[in-house]
C-alpha cells in the first residue's frame, strides 16, 4: 500500500513538472511575439438607420451633368482581360484593416473593435488581463479591461474562497456557547438551592438583588463557568479575519470595473470579444486610436507584461465638419444721436437746495454720476451734447413751495456737475499730455462748454401711485383708501387728507423720501458723423454663435440659433439631429453647389435611394475634387464607393486625408 501511494505521488509530480514545462514553453513563445493578442475591426460597419432602405443592387443607372446615361456595377477587374466584370461580393471572415471611418450622431460615436486572443496563448493556470487604451487629442484614457481566466486559475480562486469560508464558519457568534451551563446548574443546585429555584420561576431578579442575596454578581458567576480558552480562541479568530482573507483569497474575483471576465475551460481555439465603447465627441476630434496591452498572471504572480499592440484608428465623420464658417453680416441702421439716462436719489435738508455731501448717500450717489460723466467724456465714439437735470419733490409741504424747491435743487445740482466736468476735463488733459506752441509755452485746450438744462416737476405724485401699488406693507384697505384720496384735485388738500390716515406715517417716512429724486438725461452724437442715419453692415453675432455651436457638434443649440435663417448651416444642424426631411427641404431649394450636392448624397443614402445618392456624390466630386477623399470618411458615402467602385476604388481601404 505504501509503495502504491509513493507511485501515485511520483506520477503527480511528473505530471506537474510536465504541465510546468508546457507553460514555460508557451510563455517563451508569447515573449517572442508568436502567438500574440491582437486588435481587429469587425466586419459590421455602422450605417445610420434609414427608413424604407433598399438593398444594394448589382447595377445602378445614373446620368451625368450632360444628361448621358451611365451604368455602375459591383465589379472586380478580370486578371486576364483587365475588364471590370460584375461579381457577387463575399464578406471576409476577418477584417485586417487598421482603420475605420465612423459616423458621429447626436454628439456621440461608437468605437467597435475586436480583441482576439489565440488559443495557443491561453493556459488553464493563467489569467490574461487585457487593457484597451484610448488616445484622442493628446489624452489617453484606459477603458475597462477584458479578463480571460483559465479553468485551473478560477478553481484555485474558488478554493481560496472555500478555505476562507471554512475558517469563518469556525467563528462562534453566540457567546453563550462558551458557558458551561451544566456545571453552573450543578453548582447552584448544590450550594445555593434558593437561587437554583429561580430557574423555573418567572420572577425577574435584577443583578443588584442577585448580588445582595449571594454576595456575587450575575456576571461574575457566568464568568467563573465560562470556557475562557475557547472564548479567547474565538476572539483571536475574529481578529484574524482580514489576515486569513488575504492568505486564502490571494486573487479576489473582481466583478466591477471590468468589461468581461470569462473562464476558458478548454483549448477550443481563438477567443474573440466584440468591444464597443461609446464616447462623446469633442471639438476638433477627428480621430481616435485604440491600443491594447496586458498582463499574464499565475495566481498572484505576474509572469509577463504584454507590450502594446499596433493601434486601431477610427476616423470620425461629422456633418459639422461641412459647416460654412464664412462670416455672416446683417444690415444695421446707425443713428447719429444717442441718449443715455440714469436716476439718482439726492438728499436735501428740509426746505434747502444746497448740496451736502455728508448727508445720506449723497457722496456715493454723486460719485456714481461723476464716474458716468467721466466715461462719457472719454468715449471714443460719442461726444456729449447736453445734460438735462430734472428734480422732483415729495408731497409733504405746500405745493407752490415744492415747485420752487425742486427748481432750485435742479439748478444746484447742475452747477455742481458743471464744476465737476471742468475738473474731469483738466484731468484728461494732464493724462493725455498738453500741446505747446513754437515758443515752448503750454497751450491750454479750449473746451466746448456742455450746457445743462435744469428742469423740475414739483411733487411726484405719479411715482407715489406706483410705490403704493407695489408696496407689501400696506394692506388692501390702505391701498383702496389711498386710491380714493388720490382723486382729490387739490394737491395740498389731498396731502392734508392723507395726513389723517393711520398709514400716513409710513408714507411719510418710507415712501416720500423715494420721491425726492434727480433724473439725468445725457444727449450724445457720434463723432465725425454728419448725417442723422447711416445704413451699414455688421457681423451677425447670433448667426456666428450658431455656427460655433454647429462646429462644436452642439446641434440642439445650433438649431435654436440658426432655425430662423433656414439656410445651408441650418440644414446641417437638422442632419446632425437626424431630422433628414427638414434638411432635405432646405437643401432642395438651394443652388446645387458641391457642398449642397454632397449633403444631398448623404441624405439620399440615408433614405436608401442609391441612384440619386451616387449621382449627387459624383456631381460634388466633379465640382470639388476634395470630396473624393471626404467620401471615404462618411459611412453613407463610403459604402457606396466600395459597392460601386467609385472614383477608381480598387478594393483597398485608404485612410482619409487629415
């Protein structure tokens, strides 16, 4: 029997050594580059969904610009005669091209590729981890990895989980299991029968009563008959849970943050995973490269880092690239004269009209007016003609006095600002430099005096009506009462009647001060402009914002701005949103330029009308040869180029011109 066991053990050792040698040879071959995991393009190319799409036919009948009828066939060149002959096209099992033209739709593109891992690269004891990296606009982003796990590798992972579960199952959660209940009962029955009697008694005994009766606490009694060795061993197991997890589960099974983790049971050939990554496009994004790298693991030991593969390149087609970025202008009427106005609250003492900068907010308010004057004097476009100052008063006091008061206050402010303008003009002179005559004497500029027009409006009842109506403090009853008294024609009598109302103190203290205002109206005219109006063209900023949104593939924003124009760029915005009928309606009414013909070719291709699509595309190429290369970039047109061998297509894909 002993001999048999030794033979079995020896046989197992030989098999393990054989498997190890096999894995080593396989790893050496992988390091040499054969076999190797590769990236490839699947045979299915994304073509936008079309309504009533027709199948590709063997022959198309179209007409050129001069009305001549042409026949286009799916064809290949006969090797003996050199003639193009019609043929059936067989789909290849694999696509070996390293690039693909993909279409952007609604600001997103789908990058579809295959990760191919030869069967000779797989091993039951290994885990292959593959990392696709995406390069675009100078940035790199690691996509979710794809993992191929060997059967033996996964069994080892599961075995680790089983060992850990066995360890956890030995941890006791019910601490009462460590108490020697039988011994405790015997002790109580023999030594303290009164206490033992509580075993079948439902009477509740507190720990304090227990201790008072027997001189020992309940916890102390339990502690005495607890198996401390077993309990301590159990606590030690609890503390070692993390440690034992790391010991047994050396390579956890990851379920999040990966694209795929599949178990390869046997050597059944190549592993092919169809990977699709959807990304949002960005301005200036024209191509994306995908590169594959990886690692080979045996248990938790990294055996080899798989170097980066050759890149797959995706050229992104977007109708936004066909936008017309020509500046768009609109006619504008420019007026010679211009007006600006502002209102300020200047406080005056009761019955006074002189300006007191320290009263209320006068210093801040007059400073604001001074800054406005300064900006107008420095303006390069306009000259200041005149300033109208209009003062108003509150209703408290006699009406005749308020008229005089508003007039004198308007004149007082006009004089104050006239002095301020002189100061500002002198400041501008010093800043800009003085002129000098031939004798070197400084020439003081002669400034045109800016006239002030003082106006006054007495008591500002119109403004008070508005303030009362908008006020939140006054009740509806207060407002109704005010509205009734406001109809009294005699203003002094009206104010006297209001003075008897309970809400009058509120009017006087909170609303009346807001009626003592000064309005400033600045009249200007354009420099060097004689006519009252000039008709000119200016850049249409709204339209150009729409074009920028279009170029940035923000089609919703672009359409919102460009819809009123209903032009070529509007049609592109519709196409970007797959609103093809709206785009077709606009383009059909435009002159058939190369750009219009090309867009129409795309739209007809989306509708499945291949004859019209090919005809429009060829017309665009004759008008503008650059559309020959552009056609390779748009999937709708690229499919037609390949199917009907347009523009000398010989069956070999070529990347579009960058």
